[in-house]
C-alpha cells in the first residue's frame, strides 16, 4: 500500500540494487543473478544516501539485488543513513537464510 500510494509522486521512491549476487536460482529471476554476479562498491550507495536531507529526499528507499541481504552491513548502514533524513527503507529479499536468521542479517532487518 505504501508503494502504491507513492506511485504518482515523482522520485518519491528510489530502488538501489546493492548487489547482483544471489545464492538462489529462481526461474522467474528478472536480473539473471548468480552467486558470482558483480556488485558495485558500497561507498557508491552510501555516498548517494548521504545526500538525502529532510527537505530533499525520497520517502522510500528499496534495497534489492540480487539478494541485498548478502551485504547485511551495507543494508543496515544504508537504512540508518536514510532514516536520519526521514526516509524509510524496505529490503526486497528472497530470504535465502530461512529458517535460521544469522545475527548480521537480523541487525539489517531491524
């Protein structure tokens, strides 16, 4: 509902594909992600999120990939940086780690 409500607002949401790596091999994958797929340095994403201000920011940042939770520290850092300006973060995950959630991933989800 949140995403649909923001749809008519230009630049209200930003999609950050923080990796193309993914341990899953879903037949419906639109990115062709594999465990060895490329990813850009985290500093690029962090620098972008660091430009958000309370007066000039997206309402929502969606972290995706590949599997964004293969980079839990980056996901958590981006969410914390975005939150300082008032931006909310959603993580779009295939939950490869279920049923046991490792501590680093739990921290990113928090």
